[in-house]
């Protein structure tokens, strides 16, 4: 309480005076609303007088405080004392003014105090808070709010929690005797950076705003530590995860819910009493889980709003479970390609790109050929040349799996014919033996030769044995080949003449000549044999001639063979009895000739053979000649 005293001094002048002086304590030059000031003093005058003593507060405005009657007696001091309160709204530099008037209102005397400052501001002192808090913690705010005279106020305080210039929370608390004490639960507040503002106001109108009083970080994140037993799993294995949860601010958490997710799908939930507990998840993986990388996540939260996310990846191996083979067709020829596709699926029915074995198995189960192929794409497999007809098997193997498809290899009759000079080189490139007539036709003549070839075998056909000398364009109907400008030269020597004659006779027979031409040809052959019969003094020459005759005879039979007609042959005017008699006489003639030849020392080792086929019998049969023109009567 501030004290103001008036000291009245009486001066003796011609006129009586009343004098007063107002003094203010020098230590109290700053006041708040509601501050109490004591105005006290003495007034003494030299005459008896009733007067009015007025006190006013002069700031921006002049406010009357009080007016009282004072009865003064001559030369007797009169004491006064009054407690005044600084009213609300009068801020700034102020003075206290006193006035002494008579009953008529005439001013006897007035005095003013020294200036002092009046303010509405309050003073505050607050305890320091932490810099980091976790959701769920409490922040304690304690402080003292006073006037400038250090007197604690009674009033209220509004506490604001401001985040990014936005008031997130507002609380009003009482202030008693200047003491402010408040505890704030930080649960469920948005995490981030905060500052605390306090607006204080006492009951007398003084107030203060304490901005940026305290700043702190409110954490809402939880830190998660997790570990897997291993990083690579097979489908159906058990995943084991362990870990713990802690607050970022280091405070103890309670009632924590931990959700375990794999690939964003919730699989399991666990409760922790406090953050001091360890978590553990044991989860069996599906037997059909997809292979590759998978993400697991731990979603952690508590009742106060803290939230944490953590996790990592693990890998599931691909296990092949299905191997499938499909082909574009079911029947093929040798040297064709089997187009196939292979499909390899893992445990989740996803495609796998791997390398597998492909086998082509014969009907007997042996491996004909094999190759490596990549799955999930189209590939081809070439059927080897000469593969025998029948039911084969295409088999796919890999990773302990297999699949197979039955395929049919069809019969292939195919000859490879090449012309070199006047020789046709014939090879059986089919997959079945070739036993048939090879047709070789010119522009105006159809001809042929019986050919017997195993798979892969070859032979040679001399065109001079089929055609007369001349220039021809030849065709092979079986292969569709055309050989233009084939020149067959004229044969030299007597035996060549016989060969030409033989070709002409056979050609005539092929065109429907009568039996008489054949009989004439045979008589000519017999005459030549007797004419060319070897003599002892020409042993070497005669032996060579006999060998050439035998070779020519067999060649003549092969080259002049014409396939038997489906109809019963017609023999002209000769009947069956005539033909049989002719056969018997011809056999006897040739048997006698053969016996004479064998008795000759120059031709003991000569035999008939097939020069084209590569097989030759050791000798002619004594019952019936083989490989000669008499075969046509069988």
C-alpha cells in the first residue's frame, strides 16, 4: 500500500493562508489497477473555518476520488487519512491532486503529488518444461503471476497450445494469490511442434499475454525393431518374427496393439502390456504363396494416439509343381519339325522360365534324340531322317516332373535321285524299304526298273540299258524330277550291239510285241554264245568274254524287267502247253552250255550277280536260271 502524506505549513502574512504539501514514496512510482494508496496529512490554519477537502486522480482524465468536510480551528492542526484504489482504465502517467475549498466553493488551496505510472500489465514467472513429449504424457505448467508491487493476483489464466499458428487446445485455469498450477494430458493431440501461450487476467482488470512462453516437440511415432529368423522361405514353411516397441521420446507406453500384415493383408494381432514387453509372431506361410519378394509390416498403436509402422521384406522360393507339354499336331513325317510348347508352373500357378530336357522316344522306348528347351515358349524338335513309322513319344523332363505326348510318325516313301552322266544314282531317304519299279520316262516311251532298297540304301541305274542312243528329256514320275538333254551314246563292239538289240527287243515287248520276236532274240543269243565259245589257245580272252556275258545277261534281266500286269498275260497263238515245252527245251540248252563252261578250266570261278544291288548269288541254279529273261514266264 502506497502512503501519501500532506504536511501543512502556516505562514503569517497579511492574509491568513492554508498550505499543504503532497509527498509520494519514491520507491513506488509504478502501480497497477486496484493498487491502494493512503493519502494522509495535517491541515492547520489561523482561523476557525469549515472547508471541503477533495482528492482527485488525474491521468488522461481527472477522476474524483472523495470530498470530505474538514472543520478547522484556528492554529490547531487537523489530521486526515484516506485509502484510495486506482480504478481500472486509467493508465499512463498520473498524479494525485488535493483541493481545499470553503463552503461557498472558493478555492483556498490545492496541491499535486509527483507523477507516477499506472499500468494494467502483470508480471509472470514460470517453470521450465521438457523439450520433447510423447503422446500420452502430461505437461505440467507452474508459475507465479503478480502485479508490479509483487503482490500475487487472483484471477484466471487461459492456456493455449499453438501448432503452426493454430490453437489446438485451450484451457482456463484459476489463479489464486498469484499461483498458477496446471497439468495437461497430451493424449490424442496432433504430433508436431508446439508453443504455449498464457493469457492472465486478475479480478481488478490487470492482464498480461505471455507468448512463446514454452516450446516443445510432441512425438506421435513409435519406434519398432523387428527381426526374422531368416530371409528366404519355401512355401509352407513357418515365418518367425520377433521385436520390440518403444516411444521416440523414451517414455513408457501402455496397452499397445501390434498388427502383423503380409502384403498389406492383416494376418495376426498381438497385445503388449507395456513397451518393455517383447513381441513375437509365428505364422505358417501358405503352400501356394506366390514366389518372389514379399513385404511384411507391423502396425503399432496405443490408446493415447501413438502410431508406428515398421517392417521389411522376405523372399519365397519358387517350387516347380506343374510341367505340361503340348504339340501342334499328332502325326508327322521324318525330317518334319514338331512344334511344341512347354509350361512350367510354380506353387502359385505362376509361370516359371527354366530349362528342361525334351526327348524323342522310339516305339521301343529308346532315346532317338534330345535337346534343351526353355519353358513357357514355343520351340521345335526335328524328327530324325529315317525314323521308322509307328507310335513315338515326345517326353518333357525337369525338376523331378515330366509330361509326355504320343505322336505318330507316318510312312514316307522318298527316293533321292541324281543324274551323273548316263547313270541315275538312287538313294532311299524314306523310312520304309522301297521295293517297286522306278519309272523313267522319255518323251515317247515309258520305261522302268525294279528297285529293292532298304532304308538309307542306294543303287545305280544305267540309262543306256533302258533307252536307245539319242538325246532325251527324261522324267521320274515318283519324284517329279525332269532331266533335260540326256545324251545316251551309241554302244561299241559286238556285245554292245547285243545290248542295244536286247534293249530294243525288251522295249518292243514293253509296247506289246509278239512272242515271235522274243524267240528270235533267244536264238540270236544262242548263236552268239556258240560263236564266242572260248578256245584253249585264247584262254585269258575267252575267260573275260564269259564273265562279260554273264554280267550282261544279269544286267539285261534287271534292266528289262517290267512289272507284271494285274490282268492275266496274253501269249498270242501259243497255248500253255507250247510255252511249257519251250521252257523245258531252253533249260536243257542252257544246262548243257553251263556244264560245258564249267568243264573249261578258264571259267571255273565265274558266277552271276547283281552289280547294282551289291548282292550276288554264288552260282546259277541247275533247276532254273535266275536273273534272266525267263523270269517273265513265272
